[in-house]
């Protein structure tokens, strides 16, 4: 499978690129900075320097030509302000979906967040509120499109070693932690799985082996 990952230098994205290329897939990773290219190559993927905040759907579609799936793994990051939460977490996903439609790429996996479909709790931090609202708007946009979309909402991400065991299902699976290793492994499994399109899934660590959790869908 030929896969393009937006936000290719992110922690989940690099893990995903390693998993996909190790099984023989071809991966292009979109990155903002040329100095990130070596990390992409080390993960086995091909780097493409293209800033989602400074490009067009037409230009982006050129990079998606020939791809069979795209993964939106981009994010403005915890230290960014509300404006960049909107331009990256929302508008970046919208732009990638526009480009996918232009390029004829049907499968689109969006990494979202728990709570993206709910109003932020009263008194929530402004940055968290902006993040959740941006992710929610991105989900709404994607769900309205005629793509084979899949929205994945991980729980609280950790850098602990992967366990290979998860709880994966439609909302609500309950709050919990999920390792970045296991999140990447679930995305890799979902990309090759039939019958999972046009679904919203939530993910936390649990007791079910990843292959079984995906097959059960």
C-alpha cells in the first residue's frame, strides 16, 4: 500500500512510518522543516517538505497522486495558541481531505481526540478548549465527505512501551491511557482492514490483542 502521512515528524507518525515500511508499504511523510528529513528517512519513509499552513489543495494533491491512503497525524502541539490549533488541527485536515478528493485517494484516517464531539467542560483551559473545538470541527468536515474515512480518537497518549493490547470500539469506550506505540500499531492494522470505513473509533489500552480488536470491528 502507498500511504501519505501528514504531520510526518510527529511521534505517532514516525512510529507508524516504521511499522508500515517494515511490512513493505511505501510511505511519504509530509514535514514542515527540511532538517526533519533525516528522521523521516531513518523511519524508512520518503520526506516531502510541504507546510500545510502555507500551501494549496492543488499543490498538495500533486503529492498524493498514486497514494492509496492518507493519514492526518498533524497537530499544532501543546505550546501553540488557539489560532494555530485552528489552522493546523482543523484547517490542515480540511486541506488534506480536499487534496485527497482531487487526487482520487479514497481512504482517509484522521487522528482525532477523545471528547472532540462534546463541548469542553466548564472552566477548561483555553488551549484545551481550542484544541477540542478544532478536532471536532475537523471531524464534522470529514464525516460530510464521500471518502472512506475513519476517525480514531486515542485516549491520553503516553510514551510507555507498547503492550499490544487495547480496547477499541465505537464511542464510548471510556477514558484511559494509550501508548503511542499501540496507537501507531492500531492505525497500521486499520489501514489494511476491510469494512472499517466511515466509522468513529475510540482507543485506550486494554486486554484485547490489537489484531483481534481490529478483526472484531
